[in-house]
């Protein structure tokens, strides 16, 4: 099993096993990665332990229980933000089966900033917008965003696999209900990120949430056969791909794709490691720091996915 409690598939690609160079990834992170990303890598692949990882993520925490300070690399604001919550939950999933009280405290913070319709705003007001991407700094804090609510809730469900205080938290129940209602109301094809993150939410929620698995069918007509959707408004080569819809094995979102599509995407991801040992980023960054930090973050996330899918 992986650290999130998900069963791992049989080892699948000898080619991928050869071309993923963990030593080169470690060297890349030493020169480019944040302390947080280096500690995550050390925990997952170097024999490290959870305490330094949790200490590293605590550096981004605010007294209100939320996370800011650039934990989302293109959101440099010191303020607690839903986008920051996503990255904190990713870390809390890494350290399972070790649990931290910070996870439930983050749910408490999210409950406090949830809007009356049960959704999260894309971002809260940003009083210090220096080096922040404009889509964060100019977001409408009074309107719920399916995109951010779905991806944050999906990450929380993955933590909830090993932490009942998160799994049963009223915020997560309400956020999941909001997302499922939005899926039922879908008429036109949503933005690629909204579609992918909603699929992630249904996938992560399915084991504990009645009706979540069945709603995957509501997304099917919007997902192309190859699972590749261009991100409107993004870079020319920015796409949502099969692993963005269904990153982990064993869930209903994998049924969106014909046999072989996800395996091919795993091979693509494994083969994307660059000569410097890191993984590329296919979207624009908004500061020199973010340009470096995204590559470190994406390198760790690529390795997390490859391991969870039995490639490593």
C-alpha cells in the first residue's frame, strides 16, 4: 500500500523503472527545491521521517490555522488562502499513517472562510499582491469556485483515508456536497481545470461518499478519449492529462479512459524527467522564485504519482 492507504497495482513498466533517476532528482532538489520539497522527497524516498516534513510545512502556517507565505508558489501573499490549504493537505497525505492535529485545524479554518453556498472562494483578498499571479490577486472573494473547492476537498479526502477527524469534518462534508451538486448541474463543458479537479474530487470521495462514484458518468461526455484537454487561457503547451483527472489507482475516475490511456500517461510522466534530474512545468510562473519552486514541487509530485501507481 502507499502512504495514503491505497492498494498499489502490479509493477507495470520496466522502461519507466529504468528511466526514472532518483539520485538525479535528489541532486536537482538540492540545487533548486525548497526545504519543504527536499524534506518530502527524503521522507518518501530517502528514509526520512515525518517530523521534519511537518516542521517545514509549519513555516507556511498562520495563527488562524490556514497556510500562505508562498506555499502556493505563484501566490506569495502572507495571507492564508484556499490554494495554500491544497498544498498543506498534500503534505499531510505524505506523512500518513502519521497524523497531525494541523490537518483538522486546517479544516476548521476552511469552514470559517466557506461561503454560504458551501463553496470556497478561489482566493481571499490579497492585501500584499507583490509577485502574485494576477488570477490570485484579482479573484472574487465573494463567489464560490468549483475549481478550488474540488481540488482542496480532493486532497482533504486523501488525508481522510488515515485521519478520521478530517474525513468526518463538517467542512469536508459540506464542500463535497457543493461539488457534487455542481456536477449534477453541469450543462456545458467546463474549463479543463474545473473538469479535472472535479474528477479528482469524485474519485477521492467515492469510498466514503454515497453517489460520488456514480457522478463520474456525468463527466464522461466532457472528457476526450485521450484524456488531454488544453487549458484555456494558459500556455500553449499547458494541458490537463489523464493523471490530472485520475492521479491514483483504484478509483472510478479511471473508468473515464479506455484501457492503456493512463498507462501511457504514466510512461509520459516518467519519461519527462529532464537531464538536470527535475521535471518540467508547462505553465507560466509570475516571479523568479515561483519559477524555481514550481519545478521542485512538480518534481516531488511527479515522483509521488509514479510511486503510487507502481512505477517506482
